[in-house]
């Protein structure tokens, strides 16, 4: 049996002639006389050309040809009869059987369209099947004339016929791109969500901070519009009911003489501190009821007498007196490590006798002052300046010292003890150190200020100008006298006669009252008034009117001067007793 896929099987060599529709190669046997066919005559080549081409898959064995027949002619095929030799010997010396030869009839007619004129006919170009991924069969180039097509020397590898579906890399790229796009979108959404969460958290934090700040300002009384003289300093507690610790400081200039006085106030209710500067011209009353000034009282009475007189005038409760001489102030500044303040003028060196010498203290902001410079600045008063200008410089130095002093009570106490200063009883080193430490904490936090007590030209307090300091800062108010104490009477002269004030003082002191200088009114009043603050003071007011010789109708309820129990306004109807 002939196997066309085995090129080495059979009597002779095989050559590739094409591929079928499944891509399988098709071979045919090469005739032995192919090399000598070109020299034979056409009559000799005719029997060879009549051999039919054999294709076992074409199902064309209905030709009627029996290759194993022993003789006779082959049956006629559907394409016509094929003339064979009368005695066919399949094992004889006939030409080799060519299964791919085209069948012809005896007349040389080729039913497939090939002429029988020559022994080796050119092969009809036939359409062969090929794999879609490989190129079609190349056209066979004709060989030398009369020799047929050249042998096909192409190398056909098995990979040309592998029907393996290779993975498509583009699809993987598309999937990767979709995953990347999806991940990037998710990341963007996640970033937006995080941004929104952060913004919300920031808004909440800012709202809480704002609410806390407003609450603190409300509690500390620092909100604008909530501070008034009636309501104190912005808290819900009235000014008179707030708790304060007050200490009076007297600065003695040991080199040139003179004193400067200030009140150090620690408002424990509002957590605020203040230095209240007291002018030396402030009018006070002596122990005998005589009129005096703050400067004279400090020089004459020392400490306790002045403190009591200030309590009487201002309606305060001063716990102690701190006498601070200029050498101790210099040492204090050195102990705290110098101070920084804004100076308002150049201060010459008091120890320099040269004219035109460089100033010891220069004018400017943020000037650093040593102990000597601080003393020179605190006591300096230029020619033609009021005492208030020098007093304000002293207040700057005191606040600068508090900013540099330790806010720790033991440390501040150590600083005070290092001064080796003898304090006036009942003030002790420990009490002074603890008090200054509280003020130092307020000064460092910005809850500290300096205020000047306004007084009139005659040294008396004006109700309109002093209430902001006396009532709001010091909490001074008319207090009911204790048992056995004298009633405090403030007298304001509105008669137009200056001497009437002194005559009223003498009368009141003789009557057992405490006289307070109320100054002189801007104009005159026709009628006199005796004013009390509450019902408890009505009887005292009536007694004062009777002592001064004023009618009972002059007694009225109203606002009294700070520190007084009863206020008196002397009008033109006042008639002082004759001397």
C-alpha cells in the first residue's frame, strides 16, 4: 500500500507537490527515467504520460483501474477509458507507476485539460490549502527547458503547522490599564474623603478654640462692652464685692530726696494686676483732722499713718507697706537680670559733672536698663515737668521688674531675702515674696497694667475722674463705719468762697466726724446738699446737716464720693459759724 506521507517508502524517491486543505504535505514518486526523458521521442514518452496521478483522498478510484490485474484492459472510468497494455505485469519492467500521473485515453486526450504530446507535462497550478498564519505556497519556478519544475528545497519546520492559540498580550495590557485606572480613581476618591475629613476636623477645632477663647475672655472680663463701673471689670461680681490684695510702695530717693508712692493691686477675682500711681499732691487728713498731702504724710507719719489715711480717702483695705529706698531698687533690678522698657526721654548720668555728656539712658523702645539706669530713669524729672511724668516712669520700672521676677513664690522670696531689707511690720519676707510672685505671673501673661489716680489741682478727688480708678480698680466705696468709728464726710465747696471749706472742716472735726476733702466745684450752687448712699446712712446724714447748720430738707439720697459715708455740697445758703 502506498503511503504518501513517508518519503522514503517504495521503489523510488518522492517529491513534494503541495498541501491539501488541512495543510498536510502531498508527495509523488519521481520516475526513474526522468533524467533521460528529454532525449526520448514523443512516441516513447507517450506510454509514460498516460499513467494517472494517484490521490488516495480524492476518492477517484472509480477509474476502474486495477493495479493488481493480470491482463486485459482496465475498465473504463467515468472520465473515459484508459488504454493499458494487453498484458500488464505489475512486477515487470514497465515504467514505474506514478500515482500522480494524469489519466489519458488512447487518443492522448487528457480529461483534466493536459495535453499528451510530451512525456513530462508541466504541472497544473492548483490551489493548495495552507495555515492562516503561514504564507501561501510559493509559485514553483520552472526548471531548465524540458526538465519540469525545480525541486522544492524549502525547509518546512513543524512550528509552521502548530495550531496553538497563543495568548494575546494586548488583552493583558488592557486589563492592566483598567486596573490602573480603577485604582487611580479610588485613590483620588480616598484623597478627597481624607481632605474633607481634615477640613471638618479643622473647623471643629477652630470652633472649639474660638468658643474657649470667648469663654476665657468673658471669665476674665476682657470682652469689649462688658466692662463697666457698676459691673466691675467684666465679671458677674460687682466691683465692690471683688477680692483684692493691696500693697502700698513708697520709693525714697536717698540721693536727692523726695518720695514716690504707688499701690500694687492683685485682683484675685478677675485675675488682673494693676499698679496705681498716687500723686504726691493727693489731699489727706491728718490724725488731728488737719489737711495734708500724701508727700507730707509719708515724710511725717512714716508707714502706718499714711496707710490709714489712704484707706480713709480711697475706701480701700491696704494690707501692708513696702518702703523701697533707691539703693534697694538698684539691687533688685540687678538681681532679676536687668529690665527692658520703652523709655520716653533721655536721662543724663547723675554722677557726671560734664555738660554735654552722653546720656545714661537713651530714649527708645525696648531699652535695657541696669540697676543704676533704672533708678536714674524712675526718679528723673526734667525741668518744667509735672510730678506725674516722673511718677509714670517709676511705674514703668516697677512693671519691668515684675516681668523679670520669678513667678515661683519660693524663688521670689529668695530674691526678697537677698536684698537684706528690713521690712515694716506686719509685712514679712515670705508675704512680700508670695505677693510679688502673683503679680509677676500676671505681668508675664499680659494681665497687668499701670494707672494714674487723677486728682484735681487742690489734690482732691473728682467723682467723675476718679471713679474709674477708685471704684473699678480699688473697689473703694462708701462703707458703713464700724462700731465706735467716726463717720467720714466728704465736703465740696460750691459757695464761691474758698475759706468756707476750712470753716466746715473745723465744725465737722469738733462734731466727731472724719473730714474728707472734696475739692471745689466748677460753679456755684444756690442750695446746699447732704447726700447719703443707703437707708443705713440717712441718720448720719441728718446729723451732719444739723452739725453744719443746714436745714433738714437738704438731706437727700444719691451718689456719694468714693471713700465717704456722707457727701456734702456747700451752696450759697451755707452760713459758717462766726469765729
